[in-house]
C-alpha cells in the first residue's frame, strides 16, 4: 500500500489559488495549519506576489464584482477589511459602488419585499433588512420613502 505523498506548502498555495482568488492575509492564514518550523510563509507570499499569482487588488475587484448585486458598499468594504485587504485598495475597489448604491438597494429591496411599508413596524423591519445588507441610512430612507410614495 502506498503512503500518501506530503504536499509542500508551495503546492498547497498553488492549489488554493487555482480554485479562486485569495487575499495575501487569507492565504497565509490557510497555510499556517500546514506549515512547519522551517517554512517561511511571508517569503512564499512575497514570491507569489512577485510572480503575479497573488494580488490583493485583483482579489478586491473580484470580491466587489461578486458581492455588489446583494450588498451595499459598507458591507463589501467590511468583508474586504476582514480578509486583510489594505484600506487604500478597499477605497479604490468600492469607489464605483457608491454611484449605483440607490439602484442596487432598490433592487435588493424589490426582491425581498413586494410592497412598501404601511406601518412603522414594517418600515423598521425593511430598514433593518437593508441595513444588514450594508446600505447607509440615507439610502434606506430614500428607497423606503420612494416606494411608499409610489404605492400611494
């Protein structure tokens, strides 16, 4: 019976990156569980960046593209921050989202709710939903008040 061949840290990193984009911090965290004392994860990350295989900017663009239809700018920025992406890259990545924030919030609202709120409780419920999706209070007020006017 053959013994399983132990994969090197470099091989594992390449397998991860072949499936999807990762931020440098996220990839380093995934590799920590497989690293020995002799392994140098920061050097491996630096090498992957130099080769162009790992890019936080590319990761941020991909994440924004994947999340923009469901979430507001604040939520997308928060998720990127959690993954260890630099604040300047986050600002660049989400800059275009703010222009379409109202339209995206309206679409998210329309998919979840069929009618404008008629009571304060319904208004609060719909506002909480949109807030949990990362939309600002100004956008939420604009959406809910617009739909209330459309229904009347």
